[in-house]
C-alpha cells in the first residue's frame, strides 16, 4: 500500500532537506579545491551555517535533522571502516623491525608527553585526561600520505619513518579509545570480556576468510575485478562491515570499533585491494561521509565557545595536541634524520582529519568530555589540516625522490 504525503513527511526530510544534502555533498569539495582547503573544513562550516546555531534552516528537532543524522551515522561507520582499510600492513612488514620499533617508541613518547601536557587544562577527572591523551595521539594518513607525495619524500627515510609512525598511531589510538569506552561503560567486570570476545570473532573470521580465499581464489578475484556489474567487491565489504556492526551491538561494544576492525582485517587479508578500495572510497566519500561532517557542523556547539573559559580551554587543547607530536619527533634523530627533518615529521603527524571528530563524538557520548572540548577537537581538525602540510613543506621542501639508505644517511 503506497504511503501518502502525510506519512512520508513523518520520516523523510522536507524539500529543503533534500536540496541542502545534495548541493552540499556535491558542491563543497569543488569549492574546497578552488580555495585550497580540505573539503572536511567546508563541510563542517556548511553544516554550522544551515544548523540551529546560525540560519536555523535545519532545526534541532525536525525530520530534516533526524534524516541527516541517520545518513551521518552510516557515514561514520564507513569512515571508520575505511580508516581500518588504510592501515598498510604490507608496508609495516616490508619495513622490518627497525622502523616499527622506532614508530612504537615515538608513539609511546607522544602518550607520555600528552599525559603531562593535558594536566595544563586541569582535567575534571583522570578518565578525561586519559581520553584526551588517546584522542590527540592519533595521526591522519589522509594528511601524511598526500604531503609526502607532493614533496617527493614518500620513499625517503623521512617519509618511511613518518608513514610507519602514522599507521601505528592511527591504529593503536583508535583501538585504545574504543577499549577505553568499554571500560567506561562496563568497568572491570564480566562486561570487559566483550572486548576479547570481539577479537576472538575477528580471529575466527580471519581464518575462515583466508582459508576460503586459498581454496577458491578465482571466486575471490571477482571481488577486485575492474568491471563487475554486480559489484560483489562493494557488497562483500559492506556485508563484512554490517556483520561486525551487529556483533559489536550484541556485545555492547561501540560499533565504530567493529567497523574499524572489519576494515583492518580486510586490508590485512587482501593486501592489494586496488580498484575495490577506489570504488569503496568513491562510494563513501562521495556522499555518506560528507553528510557525517555536515551533521558535525549542524550539531557544532558554537554557543559553548562564547564562554571565554571554554574557548581558552579549546585553544589550549589545540596547542597541546600539536606540541605532543613535535616534541617526541626529536627521537627520529636517532634514526639518521636531521633536527629539521625530525621537526617536519612531527608537524606532519600533528595534522588531523576525520577520525578524531568521530572519536571526540564518542567521548561526549561516554560523558568523559563536554561539548566545549569536542568543539576544541573539531577546531583542531580545521587548524591542523590546513597548517600541517604547509609547515611541513617549508621545513622539508620538495626534492627529487631519493631512495632509502642514501649516501649521506639523512634520507
């Protein structure tokens, strides 16, 4: 039986809702490229502009807001899935123990500096201090990789050490935050067993999928086919994502951990995803993920920043978040980098993009940070996403690609 207009209006957005979503998702990346800004920055600003804090086109409690939030939730899961997808396990294995140990050492130093640094904002609880430490220790491969490519330093010693450290920081910080979330909700008890249970399911799925890929290689090759009218690769990826989302819900674990682990497992089993990764990224970043960032802008607590104390704390968070990456980067000197190159690596690692926004939202849900600190995390993305690649280019200007192990020992 077809729905009438009244029934449809109860759960679909208004005409303006559809128009704004469509125009925003399509037009903002084009404008961002012309302005030389990350599209995420404009998407958040667009959401802020149409949201209740400014023009109030999308009201806080309306079918428009609810519909956009539903699409944004799916965008968040796809974002975390692709974050796991970005973990380059082949690169980690190829680099051997040396760069990995260096990356772990730098990441450990970042955590230590962050622990003491966030004492400056007088955190309300130990839990808040731990969460901020883990939140800002993350890195963004979406900033690191393009900056290294643009300067011709991907294959240099500087590039490889920075990449390995970024991969480790992104994976370990995201996983640690979600485990922290389980501890916050369940405490030290039976509920904590849900984390090893999820990893147990992950291990079982890994073994099964890898065996099937070994037994039926020709069938799995279709997942990565250049042309497949059924798009089995995308279907398989989304099926894996939704299965782990469902398992996470059953185990009372934040679904974003399930999404992240599903993506990381897929990347570990199938090292050369090639066309599939491009299609999945196009499918996700082409619509759903931009809607997530637009929704971040709609819900941005601009009013919170009117309070001078909140704004001061947000600016202090940004300063600390950048400083905790630059100070430990001096350790790269021990691996043959100059002081200038080491500082360049630290600046690049301080750049943040999408994942930190998703994790900050989790912090608000867990009630370990308030909306003021979440706003500071969003501002951190805006500042660092623009400044980090520019400062890196100044400290490490473009050069001809120089292989690792060059004669001067500094690359």
